[in-house]
C-alpha cells in the first residue's frame, strides 16, 4: 500500500521543518503575540471597569449633591422662620414697652396737672382774699370820704343788722 | 452565540461521520486492492468512476483517472505543472540520497528523465521510488530528497513564518493598539485556539502548551489551504501524506506522555477498578495511549486525501465522458465544474475543521495527561 507507507525522506524533512517552525514561531511570534493580546485584553478590561467606577462615582456625587441641596433648602427655611419669629417678638416687645411708657407719662402728667390745679386754687384763694380786702379797704376809704354816702351805707348795714342780726354775725 | 456554537458542533459531527465513512471505505478498499493495482482501489471508491475506469484500462495509453489521481496525491521527485508524457512541463527538484557505500549523492531529478534514465547507479521505479539500477544490490537507500511534498511544505511554512512573525513585530511596535489587515483574520483564530480549545481542555497549564497547539493548528491549516490551490506553489497533498501526519501525531504522543503526571499514569496502571479487572483494563489503557495519536494521524490523512481524490474524480468525469464522445465531455463538464466548486468550498471548510479537530483532540489528550486529581 503506497499511500499509507510513510516515506523516510518526508518524515525526516517534516521533523526538521516542524521543529524549526515550532522553535522560531515560539520564540519570535507566539510569545510576543500572546503576551500583547493578553496585555490588550487587560487594558480593555481595566478601561471598562474604570468607566464603570466613574459612572458609579458620578451617580454617587449626584446623589450627594441632591442631599446637600435639600439640606441647604431646609436650613434656609429654618433661618427664615427664625427671623420671622424674632421680628414678631421684637415688634411685640416694642409695643409693650411703648404702652407702659405712655401710661407712665400720662400718670405723671395727671399728677402735674393736679398739683398745678391745687397750686392755682391756693393762689386764687389768696388772690380773692386780697381782692376782697382791697375792695373792702377801698370801700371803707371811699365811704369815709363821702359822708353822706357813708351814712347811707351805715344806715343800710344797720338796717340789715336790725332786720337780720344773725345773718350779720 | 449559542446558536453559532451549536451549528458548529452539528457541522463537526457530520464531518466526523463522513470522515469515519471515508476511513472504512479506505480500509475495505485496501483489502480488495491488495493484490490488484492501486488504481482499482480508487476506481472502486467512486461509483461513477468505476464504470468509466474499465474504459480507461481497455484503451491503454488513453486517459486513466485512477493513475492520474494517484499521481496527483502521491509524492514525486519533480513538480508536474502541465502536459502529458514527453510534452509535460515540470519543475525538477533536487534528489538527495544517502547510502552507506556512496555516502550522500546530490543531483537534480531531471537526470532521471522521468524514469527513462539512470544516474550514479540509481533509477526510478514505476512508483517513482529511487532504486538501484543493479537489481542485485540490496543495500538500503535512504531517500531524503527535497520532493514535491517537502518543497510545498517549506513554501507553506515560509509563508506562515512571514505572516506570523510580521504580525508579532507589528504587535510589539503598535503596543496596545488594535490589529489591522490580515492580523484581524489571524488574531481571532489565535484567541479561538486559546479560549475554546486550550483553556477548556487543559485549564491552568494552557500557557505552556499554547505555542505547540498554535503551531500545529496553523501548520495544518496553511498546508490544507495550500493543498487546495490547483497549481504551483499549491496542490501538493502535504497534510494528506501519512508521513506528515505521522510526525505530527508522534509529536503529540511525546508531548502527552512526557508531560503525563502521576495521576495520568495511575489511571493507566492502577485504575480505580477491582483488581481482577486489571487484566482487561490495563491492556486497553495501554492500547488507548497508542491509539489516540494513531487515530489523529489517520483522520487528518484520510480526510485531506479523500478531499483531493473527490475533486480530482469530478474532473476526471469530463475526460472519461470526453473519451466516449466529445459531446459527452462537453455536456458533463458544467456539472463537473459545479460539483468541483462545491467540493472546493467544502474542502475549505474541511481545511479549517481538520486543523481545528487535530488541535482540539491534541489539547484534550494533553489536558488528560496534566490534569490534577479531582476525585
């Protein structure tokens, strides 16, 4: 059987060729190719995982930003409320104080008015007494000068006295 | 993705079946053809040819498809290009012969004048082997000529080296960049061998065997492809030659058994079966060690040779019918060409598949030898 009888020459050359091929390709081709393929695969994998991580970071940052924003808004609301409270308190305090002050002023004014009134009345009394005395003096002096009229006055008084002694006293 | 894998497996299975069929045919024929001429064997192989073959033999000197096919798939000392008989054009290849008495003789195969002349006491016999002109001389001749298959193999290997080393250089130069051109075609193959052949079969130790697996794969693949090119520098039946597949199988055999660990040898000589079964199991296991590479050798040889024979058979049909009547030859040629194109495409698939199957089985055998105990 020609076909299945291996020829010695071909076996020899095949061994030589294949050994040399294996040696050359192993040293100059497969090692660099396999290592660079592996390297490239690692690079791609790293890039992908980095992208994934960046995406996660972004999502986290966004969440944080939202939380911060909400917190800030809450704080602002709180501050506004506090400010309103303070304002109201100040206004009401001021009102109370003003009322008290006004009351005090009114009281003091009333006192003054009363004092003045009493003083004026005293003065008036004194004035009236002096006026009465002066009138009386004038009357007395005038009557003494005018005899006739004095006579008439005395007569008048006397008549009053006589008619009503009790009223004269 | 799973669909692709599934269809791939389906195609694979079909080809195993086909190749097994081809194998058995070969064996049957070899029994039949032992006493008759080799040509008969090929004629029996192809039904259509069988009838026509008788025709060819009756009119001797006319077209003989069996002889033509055998000439094409066998090795030769010159590379036939075209033409017949004295008008044939062929490239003469160097003959290198070693004998104890004469040492190394080196001369061109053209000295034999296609078997019509002798040179330095050597001549070509009918099968194209170099023999002593003096038939009484029984000294062994070691013929290590650069025959057609050797030259074809060297051309293919050189091409492979140029492509792959060029690729390696550009990878080193453009570190981290994407591959381009033909490298885009080769890189998926390399990754395929690594991820789908090496790692599933061998596991953690894959890196150590990757250079061998890749070299085996690309060696078989490029020689298969070159074998499909009809004319120089292709057309030689390198991977369909038993010597080539034998060396490949022996390399795998040595790799497997030299790397076999304690576990592997225990499996063979101390298997986990009752002691009385050792009588049966141990011979079977030892047979298996030899049989595995033997089957590797036969499968590749038979598949590639069968492919070449079928294509040549279809072409022969034209001339067989042409010998009967010119109209018959013309009539059958479109059919013949169509079938040949179909077979050519199929053979391209087979070229890849057989390279893949050889590599896959080698990886599995290596994996079995280096696998750690998992019981």
